[in-house]
């Protein structure tokens, strides 16, 4: 796999195993108990007794992307496309991620397009790639680049365009506490990067009907 992809994407170190050694279930639950005490509550009271176990289970779900390889999702392609070689756009892909700085939610939607070169991939696979990267600790900028890079590397299309719109709870819940503000990021490769007209077409199609 390309060096850029390796840098952007923590690759699994085997089935169900990542390069980072995970602590035990007991260690995780003990850490949650410490955080509950740090917050000022009693981890032994009735409502919190099972919270460490629930948090550990929730984290397994929310950060499942570390155990998945997005390149594998794109592995099966189709060449019977009746000569179609124009833009393919999957827009409004809803996702939930977590900010790597404060570990609070990032809630948004991704718009992903590519210009196929004799082959296409199942539409659900693009959405799955978004989910895999979202289910990791992220910055929006890195996630945008990761999605574009893996699609470009695996499918080798004539170009990829990715736009992400998201609200960051680290801004809404803490610090300046500005609810409703949206961050927009985008990146382009290949024909999209080389052609302002293709960029305008992508953005126009994303905004159509909104």
C-alpha cells in the first residue's frame, strides 16, 4: 500500500488486532471509575455501578474503525458499466466521529465523488469507507484527506473529490460554546485538482436540492 495511505491510516496488525496493544477489560473499567471520581461523582452509587462496563462496550462500538481496513472495502469493483465514465457522487453520508483533542463528538455528513477509469465500486462501499475513518479519533482535516487518499490509491480513478461538513462538540459544549457552527473541509485529486470547472461541478451537484 502507498506510503501516504500507511501514514494516514492506522493499519490492522492482523484480524481483530491493531498495532497498538489494548489494555484489558479490567484496566478500562478501572480507568472509567477514575474519570467518574475526577468528575466529582461516586462510581459506587447505584446509577454508576455498571457505567464502566457500559463505557467500555460503547467505546468498542464507536471506535470499531481501528479494527477495519478501508482499502479492503474497496477491493471489489465492477467493469460492466456500459461505457459510463462520468462523475459518480454519493452525497449526504451521515457520520459520527470523535475529536482526537477532547474525545467529544463530531457530527456531520460527507460528500464523496470520483471520476471512474473503466471500473466502479458499489455505492455502499464508499459510505463504509467514511464510517471506518469516522470510527477513529479524528480531526476533520485528516479524515477528509484519508477518505480521498484511500479511494485514489485503491480505485485509481481519474480523480476524487471529498467535502465534509460537521459540527464539533468541542466548540459547542466547551470553550467558546458556539452551538450550530459548521466546519467545511474539502480536498481534490487528479482531474478534480487540475480542473476548477470539475470542482465547481462537484460543489454544484452537492448543493443541488439543498
